[in-house]
C-alpha cells in the first residue's frame, strides 16, 4: 500500500446518489495495522481507496497533522490501555495533534452469529447471571452495563459495548465476513450501530461519507457565563425550576431515561477523561420560565453523574441565549448554588425557538414551545390527531451527525421550524417530535393552561398517543397509518 493514495478532484455530492450535507470538508486520514488478517487488509485498502476517490488525503503511514487514524484490533482480545492508540497515538507517531480514532475489528460470520445468539439467550434471564457476561479484561460488575444496554438496544448493543471495552476505543468499524468483508457495523458513544453492506464500491463510499459527515461537524459546548448571578430568592420562586424538579421523577416513573453508562463500570481505565468523560448522560430536558425569561435545563452528565429521575437544584442550569458565533450557549449562574455547565445539547434546546413564533401568555411573549425532552429512545407509534412528526432534512437519515454539534442543532431546528403544529399556535396538536437516526428522540410541548411542564408528554405516554420505544431507527424510516389510523414506525 503506497504511503499516500492519489487524490482526485471529485466532490462527495457528485459521487453518491444519496443526499449529502452542504458543509462537508476534506480530511487527512492515516492507517496503522497492529492486528490484521486477509479480510481486514482487503477492507482497509478499499476503504482508503474510497477516501482518495472522494478527494481526501489517505496516508498508509500516519504523520504530521491528521483528522482520523484507523487502527486495528482482534475480536475478543482486550487491548491494554497503555497500548491503546486512543491514549497514545500522538506520542507514538509524533503527530501534531490528537486524531479521532476509528478502530477496525473483524469478525468471522460464525463469530458474529455466535455472539449475537449468546446475548439473545442470556439477556432476558431474570435475575441476570453474571457468569453469562464474563469476558476477559472487563470490570467485575460489567455485566450490569451489558445487561442494561442489551435489554435497551438488543444483542447488537451488548456486543457493541463489549467490543468497545476490549478495543479501548469509542468509534468502531466492526467488519463481518470470512474471506472478504460482507458488512460493517458503525459503533459510536451513544450506541448507534447501523449496518453498511460493503459488497461493492458503493458500500465503501457510503461508509466513507458517514465518517466524513461525523468529522465535518464541530461541537457547540463552549458555553459562556453572562450577567450578574441570579438572586437565590428569584431562583427559589422559579416556576421552571419547580417544573423541572417535578418532571424528572414523573418521567423516571415511565422509564423514559436510559441508565447512565459509567465507563468504570464496564472497563477499568485510568485517566479516561483524556479522551472521553467518565460517564455520559442518558438525555436532557428543559422548560421555559416566564418570570426569568430563560430556559431551565439539566446540566451536562459528562461533568458528573446526574440522576434525571431524582433531580436536585445543582442539576439545573439557566440558559438565556446562544453565543453570536453559535459555539455554545449563554448561561446565567445562580448565587449560592453549584453551577455546572448545561447539557451538551444546550444550543439545540435554545436555538430551536429562533425560527418559531412566540405567543402571548398572561401579557408576556414566550416561545411557542414550552418544554423540550431529549432521550436515547425511539417512537414506535403516535396518534396524528394529537401529535405531529417533524421530519429532518433528507441528509440526516443517510448520514447521521454526532451529538452536541452545530450540525445536530441545525438539523433539529430545521425539523421543528417546519412543524405545522408549532408554526400555528392554534393547531390542536400540542406535541411534536423528531428522531435522530442512531441517536434518539426530541419532543416539543406547547403551552396548555393549567398544566405543569411536561405533563402533556407523560400523559401522551400513558395513553399511548405517543409510544416511546427502546428501538431507535439506525437509518431511513417513516411512519405509516395502520387500520386504526395510528401512525406506526416503518423502516422497510
């Protein structure tokens, strides 16, 4: 394999029939093979060839500054964190930056089917037997994570967390096949696992486009504190604060929030915060406070564990706007309170109101959306007389984006800006939602006199008007009416 593959002038949009995002950028990628096989070599070569065909620079030997480093690992064999390129790539290769690591892990078809069958057989046992989840290199109580994740997302999710723990890597390309690769599962932090067929050039091109899409986004978590601290008395009187503290347990009783994943529960790795937080949040939610003229939001779960169904004052933040450059939210602190940063999705929670109307409430102009709920769940069905589905722009179904990014915030804002129920405050539908493939749902709730924040949401969950489901679509999906007029998820 040559050190630098030939580049072409072809742009990504001209090379694929699927709709692509307008903001994609060119990448410099490198490859290093510590563990390999004939099938892995074939896969890596074709993958790098497609990067070059699409105009990116692909290096067989990483050097200088690179955006993505592809490494290899053998299935079932845990890598020591001291050897993991997740922690050591920059030093090992003398790079100018810390690249994003994608680890290639290959499985034979028999290994894959055996692993999936094993998890299918053991996940539903009650109580779970820790012996069924004993794998080398995992923490003593790792079975709890594998069980929770597998029951939420199926056997593929349990396999995903196992492979990530063994490889000491978040982004995994799980390559399945015998003499040649058949398909790839693309794993990430929140549990996405789309299946990409790689029988021909189009499959490799699609996989490259997925990677390019993720790497072309930028995080919007550089939040800025503004203004004087909010007096504690005003905070204590805040109706939004009270509504959030009440909503957490109410949503928790309905099992909306998935369990927080703590890295130390899965695998013991010192100084994990170098590359990823010690845990990641299972969702976020926020509601508008009329008295403060601000959005009251949950804080980021990557800062410290946050139990969404048992919120305390220190688990809430006050968002008053979005930075002019869009790189973060504007936050107001509260005096005599622990003030952690708001949710990593703070920008999308606030900015989605910018293209929607405001309504008058007791003589005050407020956003048409009162409360917003985001979680790593899907929507199996909904009653179209009460709830509206707000589709994303087409590229988001083919090439999903990462959480806490400007691209995700723009996609969500665009979807809700077209929701007829929100554009017309008199529309009888009081709820609207969209689902990010591979990620989860965002639900918006309008104002109803006499209701507390999120009440419409949990009442719709109770009645079945909005059926929250563990299954999150991994790609293109739609909703079709059944014989009773209920709109049901269809991924065919």
